């Protein structure tokens, strides 16, 4: 449990300091532990280095600034996240989003590519550790509450691990492409977000089952289309499922998140069993 506490503190420290210089040494000093301890723990639990996590979080934040502040210069946004030139900021942004900041601004995506990880502090008292790492979708709470009875479209990448084994950046491209497929299928009032490494959700604004099935069909129609990375043509397929969100008197983060993952897991098992 002590290690879990360290990880929670590290994630919270990173999130509060995304617009400040962050080095692994500063995180370890804040936590009063060795640099190697927090590096190994972070990599083991999150399957990503601290440095790569920080870059992805910063570029997710930067993408939102590009959309929300169209008159703000690229250099100003880059400087806010620790980059001293347009060139350095562009390289970092393109390594995550696969397009330059200026290209993104012309054709923006509304989804957050890399939400912050979150581990609830209640887990410190749960010796069974039956829950799992979450990503922070807290900003969607009000919207979720308002859409009781509406459909959720759940998506899960088939075989992301083999894609990551080709290249982590190929895996990032698979995630971006999957989110774009869901975004392109979604209606103007629907909300697309990511809830895990390769798991995504469209929160629709509709109680119509036919509409939900239409969205699923649109996403599935692109299955086995390839992404191109470094000379490799990689087929990309999504498992997709529509479920109605019944809501409740009070929305708890853990319950909602667990429900989403449970539904995705069941669909993954079903389609694997059927050989799809």
C-alpha cells in the first residue's frame, strides 16, 4: 500500500505542475524516495515512463488550448508547457498527435487524447485491490448526469499490444485513429472520451436504439482498414457495443467507470469467443 500511496502522490504532483518544469528528480524529492523507485513503480503500473506520460499530458492540455484560444500564438502555448521555441513545441506535439499544432488548429479534435491517470485514495484501505487505475473524466460529470437514459457507444481496440510492440508511436497512432473513427461517427451533441489505454466511449444525446446501432455500424465499417507506420500497414479493428446509461440518484465516479469497463470486457470476451 505504501507504493500505491507514492504513485497517487506522483500523479497528483504531475497534474498540478504540468505548466512548470518537471523532472523525475523533483518528483522523487517531493515524495522523499529515490528516483529509481518512482521510475520503476510508474513504469510497472502505468506501462509508460514518467517522461512520456508528462509529454502526453502536456500535449493533451496544449491541444485544448489550441482550440479554446484560437488567437493565442503557438509560441505562447509552447512556452507555457516548457518549450522555448516553436520548433521544440511542434516536435513534441507532433510526436503525440501525429500532426503539427498549426494543422491541428485548422482541423481540431474535441476529445482528450491522453486524460490524466487517477487512482482513488480509497484503494489504500482496500487490501484486495480489486479496482483498477482510472483516467480522469471528472469534467464530464454534469453532462453524464443530464443524459440518463441515453446510449453509450463503447469501443475497444483489438490487439493494441502487438501494435505497441512494433512501436509505441504506432500504438499512439492507433489510439488517435480509433478516437477519430468514433468522433466521425458521433453526432454534433455527442461526446467522445477515452477511459483507458485502448478503451473509448461516445456519450450520445439520444435515447433512440436505432441511432445507437447506426453509430456502431459506422464505426465497425472501418474495421480492418490499415494505419501506416514506418513502412508497416497495420490493420486496425475496434470491438464496439451500445449500452443504455440508466443513471441513478447519485453518480459515483468509481461505479460509472467500473460499469463502462465491465461492459467493454464482456463484449471483448463475447467477440473473442465468436472468433470475430
